[in-house]
């Protein structure tokens, strides 16, 4: 199929009408090129002709609506935020070296979360396929979330840890715990975060016995019921795929870095003990 006869589009808002168009779209589907690498291969969409699919490029949609191939966005991201210059610890909210904003490589619109001072990750680069997973873009009235999903869950864990620490100090009522949360200076919790867990963290048995697990569970449940957003999937860091690792352990890690070191030391000692007993004389 000759590409010169196909309409070339670069914005997702331009592609969406074609996805629901009648037979004319199948006869002459639109062409989605990567405006960065200008590759002879087009970006794969649900409408890409079957004969061109084996060589088509995986595409991502950005908040501004521009579509690029995934390798180009990866290269652009790594150019703006080199891993050697911005190691994992620089993504911690309290680290003095803040990674630079990653703009759209086409229009240069910043791809930052609204609370960029806390969540330093890049807005979700949504895979073009399936289209159902692409959030509303800027031209469609899409909104920028406060934090990425990973930071959102991490904040939930911190809220649970704060509640547990306050209980250990003798604060047990919902009013008293909520007051302590609002006075917390290290992490400023949002009204919606507080409303999500109070007063249930005191009223429900799980909240009383395991506030950290209770709050994290409430955050996860809330995210699972939401439509796709630019915060990314509920169990995936927005920038993780592009190398934005945290300086602090993610919520998916069950033990701390110190625990890992102790665990390694334990197994090394166990190995030496086994080898000594293996070669020791039998009495």
C-alpha cells in the first residue's frame, strides 16, 4: 500500500476518529510516522496494514498528544536524564540534586507531574496499543496527576507508618491521629489522602492491627477502580521502564537494603560453615 496516498498524522487526537471510522479507514488507513527518527517504518496502530506490521515500530503517546516510537523516546529520555548523572537517589524527594524536566521531544511541553517537587518522575508514556489504555491527552481535556502511581503508593505507606508511630506514642483516637498527620512536615499529605483512610483506619480491625498494610491497600483499591491516567499502571513506576529507579526502596520490596546485606552475609557464613564441616575429620 503506497504511503504517499495515506494521511500522515502525529497527534493521538487525530488518530482516535479513525479508530471508530467505517470501512473507508480500512481501505486507506492513516500513516503514523515517527517525527524524530523519520524511519521508513511506520508506528504500529490497530489500523496498520497487515503487510507492514512485521516492520512497524512500537509507539508511545505523550500527555501533549504527540506520538513517537518507543526507541526514540527512550533515547530522548536518556539524553535529558543520563543515568550516570542522575542515579536512583536523585529521584528521592529530599535529594538536593533534582533531575531536569523531560519535555516532549516534539513540542517541548514539560512532562512533569503537578507536584514535581515531590514526584520527580516523567509522566506516563502510554503504549499506543491497546488504545483503551491511553488516557485523555491535553487536546481532549486530559489532566496531569499530582504524583505517579509508584509515589502515590509510597506516600500511602508513609502515611501508614506515621499512624503506626503515633499509636506507639499513645495516640489512638481518629481525631488525634488525623491531627498528627496534618501537622507532619516531612511529607505534606493531601486532603484526599487523609480522607481515604480516616476514620476507617481506627474503626476497622485491619487498620488497628496493621495500619501500613491497611492504608496501602486502600490506595491500591482506589487506583484499580480508576480510568487510565498519566500516573501509569497501579503497580508500575511511571519512569521505571525508562530507567528512573528510586533511591528509596519501592513498595514492591519486602525488605530493606540493610536486610539484603545481612541476608547475603548470612548465606556466605552458611556456605563457609558447610564447606568446613564437609572437609572436617569425622570423629
